[in-house]
C-alpha cells in the first residue's frame, strides 16, 4: 500500500488504495468518520470516509462484505492509512434527512411505504448476518433510484471499540431501541425498531420521542408509548405500532414487515375494516403491556446498578474502619468480608452484615417508607451481658435517598422501643431492616417503635465520623466500659429524613 501523499484534509491530496483517489473538500463528519468528496483517476466521483482506528475494533467489523445485497450503498474501495480505516463509496444523490428538509410536511403514505420498503428489503437480506444498529434518515441515501442503507459496520465498530469517547456514537438517541439503552445485545429487531421510529417521522412529520436531553430520550424509549398516527390506514398504523414495541421479541421480523408494507395501503372491505379495527385495539393493548414490562425491566436494572454501587461504597467505608482497628488494636482477631466483617478484642465483638438488596414493596406492608431504600446492612457491637442484661448496641445502615430525593448514600440510624412502653431489649438501641416495623417508626405517629438516632451519612466524605464513633465504642466495650444508654434517643433525630410528599 502506498502512503497518503498529503494530509487528508488538504484539497488535491492523493490516497492510494485499490485505486488512486484525489481528495477534494471535506463535506462533513459524523461520529467517527471524516467525510470528503473524492475523484478517481478516471473521473469517477465518490465519497471517502476516514474512520480513526480504536482499540477493540477490528478491520473485519468495519469492512463487512455486503456486495450484492440489495439497497445497500456499496463500498467500492477500502484500505487503511496510518491511524485511519478508509472506505470509498459512490456519491449518492441525497440523504433521506436532506429529502425531508426539502419537504416541510410529512411524506404521503405512498411515498413513505416506498422508502420503508426499500430499506426493509435490505434488512430482510441481511437478517441473521449483520445488524446496522444506527438506522436514521441520515444513513438512508437515495442511490440509483433506490433508498439504500449506508454506514454499515461503522456503528458496530463504535460499539466494539474500548475508546472512552466513542460510546455516545454507538447509537443515536432519537432512534435507539430500548435494548440499546439497557446495554443489551442488538439484533435485527433493533433495526426494525429504529426503522419504526423513522416510519413514524415520515408519516407524522416528527419523531415520537423528542428528548431533548439524553436522559429524557432514555426514559421515553424505555417507558413511554407514543400516540398512534392518525389519518393513515389502520394496517399501516398497526404495523408501525408493532415495530416500536418495547420488547424486541414482539416486533415483526424484516421479511414479515416487508410483506405487510406492500399490503398496508390496500383499501379494506367492510368486514376486513372491522377486523382491522379490532386488531388495532389488540396492538395498542399489547404495546401497553410491553411498555409496562419495559418500565419494570428498566426499574429493576436501575436498582441493580444502585445496589452494586452500594456494595462498593460500603466495602470502602468498612475498609477504612478495618484499617483503623488493625492500626490501633493489632491484637484484634478479624474475619471478612464473607459472610460479613467482624473484629474481636477481649470480650467485645464488632460486626458488620453484608449489604443486601431491599425489596421495593414488602408484602403486607401497610406503612410505606417515605423515601426509597435500595440496600441495607447493620453494624453490631456485642459484649458479655451485664447485670442489667445489656449485651450491646446495633445500628441500621441503609443505602437510600433519605435526605434528598434521588441522591443515594449510606445512612446510619438506630431504633428503640417507645419510652411509654415498659420493655427493654438486650441490644439497645437496635437495628431494623426495611419493613413494616421500621416504616412505623418513620411515620409521624406514636407507636411501639421509634427512631433512636438521626440519619447520618457515612460515605462520600463523612466516613471519618462513622469510623471514630465505632472505634470509641469498640474501645469501651473491649475494656468492659460500654453500658446501656441512659437516655434514648441519645440526640434528637427529628428532621433528619424527609417525609413522604
């Protein structure tokens, strides 16, 4: 391979691949590629795309051989230069995006079906072989009188690379399928979803989800069902609704979609029309069921990610506690982290339970938590029973948004029996996990269980106070100086957690 004679953004430069190409002016860039007009020695006009090489992305991913597949813009030359992969494609007449900009109103049903059928023909031909992953009007080009897909491989390349700045290019928020937002494997159903969004845009004049921020698009694609397009044949309406089902398994396959597109504009008989209306109702119901399932899956994933963060955060806090114990009391015996952490010194034992995921709505719970609890643990200091039967104290550790909605941290608190009830436990104060007893204590009512300590954050910069507190109590316990608190609560906990709105 001959080297590029000049920098690729220099007009008049030459690049030699299978053929020699003269670089003309840059016409754009998108995601990875820098795009230039080019001309061959024989005068053939083309477009050259320069894609930066990146770790984890293979040449084979970018150079998928799709020669002969209908309605895909062909690659007429390819190769590499320095830190770039190079693709050469014939120059198309215009993109679907440009065409839509020229036609201010939405396209007619007939014209929309033509565009969609051309693209679906390509998807049907490659099903099970390759997934595009980034179908949108910008990647649908008018070439030789057909609407064709372009940029095959580049979006897969973006998904495969390990470069930190490339993930945002692996999908386009307006058109990305729910499974892409969840980080799941893309399939032909992913392309069908994106094409369904394009179809909606063609016929309604706008995309169904309008963001505007990335987190808005994520929520909309995962949790919202757009209104069906009015003023189009019921068959077409139902077909588009099916394409944008939240669950990939429920979407039509490309071959099924292609066959039904051809039938979607035919006028129905009276009996067929009645059945189509019934089918549209069923499709709408199924879309709502799929939406609810997607919401549940997204919520479960959100809580799982928060729970993983909770595990890491608690392990770091307890690691600091462990370091201080071993520094100041090297004679301590310790174990952990499975099934939990523990330290023993003389007759005292300090232990921390492993983090556990909290249930969203415990069965039979009539008092809900005023805030969201994702994970929980407890820390317990045990001693030999004294003459009063006191055996130590235990505090709850909750990973929750107790003080600011949506801001999750580890909080320490504890519980007690109401002073109006003549009953004391051996552990005082004591820990409670998320559940009815704890929620009663959090409620603004007088009940058997009450909050005994303020909610105090113990992570994200507040670890030192937690560590110092338990070092002191552990030292007292190891010297047989730890006693039942004279007064509970030890300090006023009111106002340290937010009430239900």
